[in-house]
């Protein structure tokens, strides 16, 4: 048992201990490696980081720390001897865990378009969470391109047809879907809503929408599955259409861990397909997050420690872990969680492990890769640039779809083709379907609706009035 007063002494980059769920970890060597930035950990040095941690990570992510990091359990009667996170008073710590109500959140009925939820989310969320949800890579070029490109194409409306009955349902990988769109996978929903993925899963099932769960969820696969099954039972007793859950996979670096993850998802039983994200060999450089982290470091008096070469030398001379500042300049490779070495060859063992249930590649951005996907025996491709969060000058899904129609038309019809990014209106969805998409993914609008109004917001965002 470790005493809080002892833990509190390890409160700098030279020796940084944190408490997560009553366990004490020495994260000194991990601080410069942390993909979410070093500041967020240094702020928690010698403190209880459980609440902040739970917003971003599921309980098992902590197992990615280097061996030997776990030091023992904390004596819970000494928790009050721990440090207060740097840059925050004790009151602020408590407030930071609650949703901010400073802004004016419009009444939910004033959200008439999917894009209206954005302002509501901004008014609701703490700034850090707002930035996490809304930010994009570098100058935001591909993020903006996603939205703008849908307005570049218009319809050629044919008239004098009987449209009294209109059917918008589709099939997603063999499963009927009453809607031609699904909820895109988004990680760390605990930073958006206290119940994060649980609340989103409830909304998904209640609307009869299909939805993807992220590997980076702040809740465990088992918690999500349990919610899905409970909600599904309730929904089916009212005669509603069935939702399907799909799993978004980030392949970990370690092969054994990858195998275990796939086996665990398969064993969970409720995920009918595996969507392998292939556009994230490193985390994109999300500018707004970086500004926010830099400001946070300044507020907490950690800025010099973070960036100064002199500080780096001093730490090294005292035997501490040298901060790897250079990594922070571009994208951040997340240690353990995400393999930068995945290639087309890996699809063979992923297929063997996953069995004959469908596999979709998420993040195809050229006709050439669409053709390769077809050759590699997957069932679907998702044309996506990760909502503009990864590569700065990436094509929008619409542009990739047009490229495929021109240079690899054989892919359409042989593979299911999904698109996502910037879809904010039913008309955008219809354009994608007219151009050959099977269905489309929607990300931020549902996340914003969740932030401002919880599951009711998502339900309204899906069905409107
Ligand atoms: C101690 C063990 C920890 C490990 C192994 C770890 C690992 C990671 C990894 C792999 C990522 C990048 C991928 C992802 O978004 O899931 C990440 C991002 C992040 N982590 Fe951690 N983390 C740890 C602790 C913490 C703690 C204590 C906090 C908060 C106090 C935190 C906050 C964040 C944030 C804010 C991000 C950025 C999310 C984003 O912008 O995508 N992490 N962490
Ligand atoms: C906050 C946030 C988190 C995301 N997390 C993931 C993730 O964990 N895995 C993934 O494959 N894609 C992730 N994405 C990308 C989405 O799945 C999707 O490709 C993108 O959001 C679609 O664009 P849209 O937000 O404009 O609708 C995330 C997107 C956002 C906004």
C-alpha cells in the first residue's frame, strides 16, 4: 500500500507518478511518449488522474504502460494527501468533471438541421472536449473540403414521377437498414458525455440505426455489448427494426495483442463486421489540440519543462527519460495502440482470425487502393479521410468516389462502397447514394447532439420531426 503523501512527491517530469482507479503508476518514461501530449499527464503528476483518464480511455488502456510501471495500490484513506492537478484548484477539478453550463444551449427543438447541433455542443462542452471533437489536421483543408465538396454537385431532378411512397432503406453488409446512414466510430466519447459510448449505443438502438464502435472507446467492448443487448431487447418488444453494431479496428503494434483483440471482438458476438481503419499509421497533427495543450502547459507552469532543450539536457543528466520533443512536431505515433507497419499482406491473417464475417477497409482514398481492396477479398471499402483529422491535403470522399467511377468502375457493384466526411444533410446522403454509395457514415453531428442533449439529441438528429 502506498501513502498519498509519498505519491505526491513524484510530481515532475523527472519522476511522475499518477493514480488511476486506486492503483499507482510510475509514468516517467511514458510522459514524452503519450500520444495525447505530455502536459495532460504532467498536470496529474502526484495526483488522482482517474476522472480525466476515464474521459478518454477504457480501463484496460493503462496496461499499455511499460512493464514495471505499476507500483502498487494506494491506501485510500490517504487520498487527500495527493496533489491537486496542476493549473486547477480543487473546486475547478470538481467543476471540470461536470458539463459546463456557461453558454446558451438552445432548446432541442431549435435544432432543425444536423449542423445546428454544432453550436449547441460548443455551448455545452468544456473547451478541451469541444476542441477534441471539432478539431482537424493542420490548416483544416481536408476538413473544410469534406463539407464544401458536397455542395459542388447538384441534382438533375426528373419530374412527373410517382413519389408518394419513397423507400430510403438499404442493406449494410447483408443486414437490412431502415436508414441509408450509420453512426461513424468515434473514440473517447467519455470526454463528450459522462456516459459516452453507453448513451450513444442506446440512441443507436432506439433509432434503429446501425453503428460502429471504436477501438479507442472510453468504455469496454463488454460494457457496450451489454448495453446493446439490453436496449435491443427493449426495442424489439416494441416492434422496432433491429440495429446492428459493427467494430472499428485499430491494429495494435504487437501481433499477439492484435490477435487477442480480434478474438475478443469476435467472441463478443454482437459485432457483425470488422472495419479496419487504414488511414492512421500515426495520429494526425491536430492544430487546435496542440494550441490547447500548449496553453494548458503555460497555465500549469509546465511550458518550459516541455520544450526547452536545456531542460531536456538537465533531465538526461539526472538519469530521467529524455523528452522526445521532435515527435511532437508532427503526427504522434501512439505506442502500442496503433501499428504503423500494417500492409496489404496483413489482411490474410486478419481474415483467418476473423472468419467469414464481413471486413471493410476504412480510409480508402484512391481508385488504385479501391482496386487492391477488391483483389484482397474484403467485402467493403469506406472512402474516408477520417473527418479531415489525419492527412491535411486528403481528397474528400466525394472526390474519391468520382475517381473510382472514372478509373475503377468495376469496384462499384463488386464491393459495398461507403463514404463519410462532411455529410450534414439528407441531400448530401442522397447525392452519395445516386453516385453509387451503399450507405454513408455520419460522425460529428451525432457527437455534437450527444454532447448537448444526450441520447434524445442523437435521436432527434437522426429522425428530426
Ligand atoms: C497511463 C496510461 C495511459 C496510456 C497507456 C495512454 C495511451 C494513449 C493513447 C494510445 C492515445 C492515442 C489514441 C487514442 O486516442 O486512444 C492517447 C491519447 C490521449 N490520452 Fe492517454 N494514455 C494514458 C493516460 C492518460 C491519462 C491519465 C489521461 C488524462 C489525464 C489521458 C488523456 C489522453 C488524451 C486527452 C488523449 C488525446 C485523445 C485524442 O485527441 O485523440 N491519457 N492516450
Ligand atoms: C471526435 C472524433 C473521434 C474519432 N475517432 C475515430 C476512431 O476512433 N476511429 C476511427 O476509425 N475514426 C474515428 N473518427 C473518424 C470518424 O469515424 C469519421 O470518419 C469522421 O468523423 C466522418 O466525418 P464527419 O465527422 O464530418 O461526419 C473520429 C472522428 C471524430 C470527430
